[in-house]
């Protein structure tokens, strides 16, 4: 089978390295790829935002599976365009990818499905945000841009001035939406689950190094390195996270007509009350994917096809 892998980062390098080991692989194409990926795949100039061009390439080159690495093409609905042409895709639909594309969408789903997560409010104006900070939340407080932010759209504000400065910056952008959350105490861990919209396959856990400054200070980065497994996420806590968070998410999305197919990346806070959901990503993390692929002993192409 020929496979097309979309993306150009460390995550896609790890995926290409692992896919290249699959017995069922003929040719692996990567678009756009990078010099490291070129050791495992044929790199091609293809813009993932041009859905028609991707479909045409797939048909011309006999591609049997498209693997979407980054989140932006998923939120943009590329998987829908491919599936409409009968092309298998590893990655969720535009509707299901809202789990990552909108923090507010995910928080509202948690409320509907009784999934443990931080208390929150959604705000659309600076005045609403200021009122929420004054009346609803103490300090520290978590402030998130609603849309895609490449893992960097979260601020944990420890002072009133920091919180007010953050919301002022966020609402300097026209049409901004913001989620303000209570601060959760605990240790953070990432859990990865593969799903076809019904079955769940645990794929491993990881922890990354988040904040930009020495001594765990400053804003979050997209993750500056990772290790796996996250030993703090014990087998018992992993079962709780799957039963109380991941499975209700998958079941709710399926029941509402927007089944999630691909990898569900749950960012968890391990609190005294048990695991709580911080946020979802609709793709493998980068750098977490790098350590997960090193650990995985199976045939990645076969699992992605399933």
C-alpha cells in the first residue's frame, strides 16, 4: 500500500520512521516532509490547505491511506474531503476535531457528559472576562484562547495584573473567544488512545516539559521534550481516565452524529479527586509522538488502517 503522510515536524519524522517499518507499506510519501523525513519517505510539494490538490495526488499515486499529522488540516476538514472521495484517513472529521479546535466546545461536551474537568466560563468580550475574574475565580486562574494555538494558548496567571494583562492581550484580536478556568492542583500527564469511534486502544502515556523559563516559570511552550511512560499515571489511574473521561467522550460524539476516528490525546491533571481533563488534542503530540513511536512494537500502518 502507498501512504501519504502530511506534516513536516518532529512528530511526522517519528511517524515516517515507524510507518517505514510496516510490512504492508510500498511507497511512503510525505508532504512537505523535511530532510530527516526524506530518509524514510519520498517528500513531495503539496499544500494541505488545497484539498482538491491532495485528493488529486492521492488518486494519481494510488495512495491507500492518508495520515494527517498536524491539527490545522483536521480542523480545516481535510479528512472530510478525502473521505467524501472514498479515501481512508487516519484523523478525525472537522466536526470531531472541534475537540481541539475549540476549548469551549470541549468544556461544553464535558458538562453534557458529566466528564470531570475544571470549572469554567466562556467569554466573548473583555468586559465579560473582567467580570468573571472579579466574581467567579480566585488566583491562580487559567486563561485559554478558544481556538488553535499550537500548544501555546494557555496562561496560568498567579496575580491579578497577570490575569488582566492576558485577557487584554487576547481580546486585542477581533472576534476572540476565551475560556477561563479554575486552577487544578496536581501533576499533569498525557494519555493517548486510538479509536475508530467505538473501540478504544490505549497507546501509551507521556509527560512533556512545558513552561519556557527555568524553575517551571513563564508561559507554556508547545512542549520541549518528553518521556514515556508517565509513571505517575498508574494502571488504576489510567483505567479511571479511560472510563470517566475518554470513553464518555467517544460515546457522546458517536451518539451526537460526529464520531471521532484517529488518535485522541487527553491532557490530564491528576488531582486528589482523581484524573480530570485539561484539554484534548485530535492528533499525536509533538514531542510526545517521538517517544511513543520508539516504544511501540507493533505495525503502525496496520493499526492506523484498523
